[in-house]
C-alpha cells in the first residue's frame, strides 16, 4: 500500500463556524486510495485536528486550481459553500490564485472574489427544484421543498426554530426512502425579530453544524420562490453569523447568477504527524 508523506502542512479555517482542514496537495502527499481514510482520521474531534471536512487543493487544466472535498465521515462531496470561501482565501493568501479566481469542483467551476476576510463566491447553477413534497415521518406529514445547490437540500419552514430537534428530525429526513440512495441535507428555517434564521443537518457530518453555505443558498432560493423573501436574502446561521445570498428572479427563475457572501477566517497553521492518524 502506498504511504502517506508526513509531516503534512495544513491550515485550519472556518466559514461562519463551519470548520475545515485545508492542504496544498498540488504535489501529492496522500495516495488517492488513502484519501477517504485520511479525511476520516484527521477530522475526528479530540483525537486529531477535528473538522467538518477536508479540502485537498490540486492542479487544474480548466481553472486556477481544483479541489477534492471530503466530509468528516470520509465521504467525498461535490460542493460546499462555506468551504469554498475558505479555500478561496487560502488560495489567495498562499499565492495560488489572484483575488479574483476560478476553481474546479465536482459540481462545476466556481468563481470567487476575496476582500480581506470577506469572500464572495458565484455558486454553480442550482437545479432540481421541487416544492411541497410531502414526507411521512413517524405518522406525521411534513412539507419539504427541495433543490440541488451543488449538493441536494431539503428545506422545511418551522414556527419555532429554537425548539426543533434538528438532529433527530434531520437524520430521519436525511435517510428517508424518498431521498435514497444518496440522501439529502436538511434545513429548517424560521423567522423571528432578527429575520430569517436557519439550522442545518449536514449529510456526511451526520449532525447539526453551525453553518452550511449550500444550505443557506437553498433556503434563500426556496424562501424567495415561496414569496417569503427577495434578493439579497440574509440568513442567520446557528452560529449567529449572517450569510448573504444575491440572485436574480424569484428564486427558481433566473438562477444562473447566485452569489454567496460571508466570512472566511484562518484559525491556525500546523503540521500533521503520524500520531494525528492514530486509531
């Protein structure tokens, strides 16, 4: 079996509380057959660095660079809005790309603009809108609205965002047969004096996260399509950070230009040793 080249320099970054490990992998350090295992091990909290996901920055013939993105459970995902902002700032600070850049993801090409700690990304075009989808959970019928914003999302509007059991209900919907086999991310949206608030159960993390960029975009587009909001839509995430979504049209229409703006913060830099991978 091919060996992992250690130690490995890495950056720890977060976007609105969604935290990531980012590695410059243009010169390969981790064999492809070991990437899933590596991601799972380094994303473990308390035993290793701990993160919601891992980004490996690689070369691209189509853009400034490409990425491979792994969730904390080792599964590879197509897109991540908060991670995209962190990766863009990482690339700019490392001299990999200019402040205006393009990078390749499994969901398509993403454009980004870095302005200090604020990063704006142009999302890949959302698709697969489906409204008023009835989901049976424990003899209760829930109304979900669906859209793919790089990864699949279900959006539910709730009366009390603070009391909804995001983990239990989110997990049930995420694994519901209607979304098999890939499953879905699940977003709960409520309104209070602060405006629109969102809480998300993330597939791959298998828990509620403090923020989800693609989920915020999904929530904003669905809210606009249902007549609850207009662009730009600001949403307060579970971590208390506001993310802003700009788009044309009413959410479903004119969605080729969808922008997500928010912070991307560098937490620390370090080196991964073999002990970070200990079982």
